[in-house]
């Protein structure tokens, strides 16, 4: 497990000021750090692909890399919506069974935005969970 430097976190919060929002003090900081690092790794690999590379076959038989990006993005979105339901937030209308094949046909820029939006939504949900959740 990664080691979290509490003094570095305290210094960062002092630099960011009172307007910044942070994880709850009782949040599983090490687990969230690991999840965020995994997300950052995926994002970096996604951004390393040129647009044509996004539509090449993936290591998963029968799926392009675009399919994988769509599946990961929709899975993150589903987790975020589950957190929203847990906390009583309005989830609005969302298709619980999105068409991954259709999403995989989106232009490269749209696929990258789909991933980024799902990443931000999930991170906000993690940050806003109370210690009871």
C-alpha cells in the first residue's frame, strides 16, 4: 500500500486555502490514493494514443481500444451514480445499460471527454462521501 505523508498533505492544504475541498478526514485515504493513481495511469495511456490508435484492436479479443475506453468510462459513471443514490443526490435519468458498441463509434475527442467526465464525477463522489458512507 502507498504511504501517505500527512505533513505534505497539511502543507498542500495550507497553500490551497480555505476554498479548496478535500476528502473527509475519515476517508480511506490509502485506498483512494491507489484508485486515483490507477485512474491517472489509465488517463495517461489514453492520452498517449493518437486518434487512429484508439480505434485499433485492444488486448481484449473482439474489442477495439475505443470499446475499452467506453466500458471503463461507463463503469466509472455507474459507480458514481451508485454513490449519488447512496447519499440521496439526484441522479436524473440514466440508462443503466448503455450501448458500449455505439459509444465506441464516437469520435476520439468525444471518447476522451467521456472518460474525463466520468473520472471527475467519480472523484467528486469519493471526495464528498461522509464517514458514515
